[in-house]
C-alpha cells in the first residue's frame, strides 16, 4: 500500500454521483492531490445507515455508472472499499429467503437464531426469546440498551428471535398484519454458507478494482456464550487471519477497523500480526495539541509509531465523528473531558456508548467546527496530519471547510447525530469553495505530500517541541528532506520540501 493521501467520501458527497466525483478529480485544481480514494459503502445496494446496511455488493446504479471505477484508477488512484463482515440487511436475498421459507430455507442458519445460541443457558420468556442467565451476559458488550434481538415472523406465524447488534426498525400493516423490517442482522460465522458468501464478496470487490478492503465491525463477528462478544480472543484473530488468506489470493490488502482505548493495546496487536490499522488517536491528539499549545502527547504517539513500526491510516474527520474514547490511557481523563466540553461548546453532539453515561464513543462535529471554525487552526491541523506517520485520509467536508449541519441533524431524527458532518455539496457549491484560500492551501499541501519522496512508511522521521511553542517534524528518505515548523501558540507554520 502506498503512503500517499486518500480522499474519503460517499459516492453522492461531491456533486451527486460517483461520475461527478471522477469529473471533479480530473480538474487541474485537484489533480495530484490524492493517490487513493475510499468510497463509502452506499456505492453498493444498501438501505440504511448511509450504506452500512448492505443488501448486496452490486453497485447502486443511481449513484455510479459503468466505467467510474476505471476512470478513477486512470487518475492513478488506488480504490478502498468496505466489507461489512458482521451483518447484512434484512432486505438481503439471504434474509428474505429465510422470512419467506422459514425452516425450509437454506439460509435458516445463515443468521444467528437467538434461542438456538442460548439454548440451555437461560429461561424462555413469554415473549418467545431466551433470557440468558446473568453469568453469561454480565460481561457482554452491547451497542444499544436491552438484548440485541429482532423478532422475525416466520411463514407459519411463529415469532423467532434473531441476533441484531445494530439498527432495526419494524412496521406492521394494520390491515394485513404483515410485518416489514429494516435492520442489520448479524451473520453466523459458524455457517459454511457465510464463508462462501465472504468469498463471493471479496471476488466482487476485486472485480471493481479495489486494492484496499476496510473490514467494518469485524470485532463483533465472534460470539460465544459468557464472553465479551467484542474482540473475543483468540477467535477474532483466527477469523481475521482466515479472511486475510482469502484476500491475499485476490491481491487485496485488509484494513481492519477497531475502536478501542489506547490502554487496551489493540493497535499493538494488529501491528504485531502484520496489519495496518486506523489511527483513531490522531484526531483528538491534534485538537489537544492545538488548543492546549502542547504537543507532548502527539510527540509521544508519533515516536511510538516509528519505533514500533505501527503502520496506520490517519485522519482528521471521517463519516462517523471525532473519536475520543480511544485516547483513554494515552491522555489523562480530565484532559479528554476538556476536549469533549470544548467541542460540544462549539456545537458538537455527544454519542453515549450503548446507553451508559460518561462513556463517550465519539463527538459528532465537523473538524472545522471542532476547531472553532478557525481557518489557521484547520490548516495547521492538516499540515500536522500530513507530517505525522501513516497514510493520510482526508474527509471531503474537511477539505472544503464544512461547518456543523444542525438542520441535517434535525431531519435525521433519532439517529441523525452523524448527519452533522455528512453534508452533500453541489457542483456549484464545490466551484465556489474551490476559490477559498483555505481549500486551495490544503490542496497545495496534499500535492506536496504526494510528490515529495521524503515521506514513506520506511522513511526516517524526527519530531521535537522547541522553545517558543515551535514543533519541528523532519522526514528524510532517499536523500530528500521535508521539514515542518509549526508554532502552537500562533498557529503559523512553514514547510520546506525537496
């Protein structure tokens, strides 16, 4: 995998379709700014969660045209696509077959029958599902309040509970009593059909020309009674290794996604096992360094990455939010809380983790708004990101200095908090923003990062904080040199690159 910059966007984020994005990237203003493109999964046939509830991995014909992928690769960009390992939409052919045929369906074990899973480990309730004994669920990790169950109506009228970690929505027709569903149903990795399905998905992603495959929610795939059921060990690593072998046969590189506190050390385990990972620490560390005029924690993390050959994709913003729980163990809790309070005071929204107060998974805000809509701070954050170890991923709305979209949050209803940072930009709006100095300066930095040979996963890096609030970062590789001197008091910086 190359270490050049990567654009991150939905297929309809910039102009309305993937064809529009290809045309945008062909413009002189953006040519050379990116070497990779992470296209979020709404490019597939999906129905919920802005793409992360996959019906099938066929391309959505309303958002992309034949040849779009080839056109993007012709610009010299690698493609990164999602593989949502843990779940499928209730609208998927597999789930629909089960609903229509019940026990006669070949897919009856493709998903996780809750009662079969917990048989002998709890008591049957009047509602028709087993309530597991406390000893088996006391350490379980749930993403939402209550048991992760969707009651599914079989053709014979029976109500059968199936495992549903994430979203669900059930509607019943008052006249016919017929039930319809939306939801993301967990697949059963004990089923040979699921592994056959995994092979088919990887074949399809490779056929689109992908070189990088992001594994979404893979940490939830292993489920064992009495265990945490998130990152179960060693089972999760065994699943990941099996997927890696399948991917390598197709020329695909895996990028597993794990949100976990620094203190848990999951990032170390990934590196030791030879995987790249996401640098979910950097977004919070950069805000901490800029707002507190202190790069101590940032320097510590950069040195650890280089000393231990921890290879990451780093970022400022993304489609989810600004992760702060991940900083626990690296940054003091009171300092993390200070960052949360600051971003919330600037319009950010708090997402509590599975209903428990004071367990913050992330704060939803655009990165520009999180920095107080200060252009000097945003430009400094981008420069620092590009000089930190890793492959820089760029959220499209950060590039165009997007602010919190509160109206989109209101339109999104109960689950609308993430829409604060997902505003689609029209072609006219993009043309207007391309004239903004903050956008032009970011593009210049991105082009520098891609063309300067001083950078790379194996290049030498030195970082130190100097008197007067200056942070100096030096990269050297193959006789070439790049230097960033950034003042954390004034937010001014200089870049010198061979």
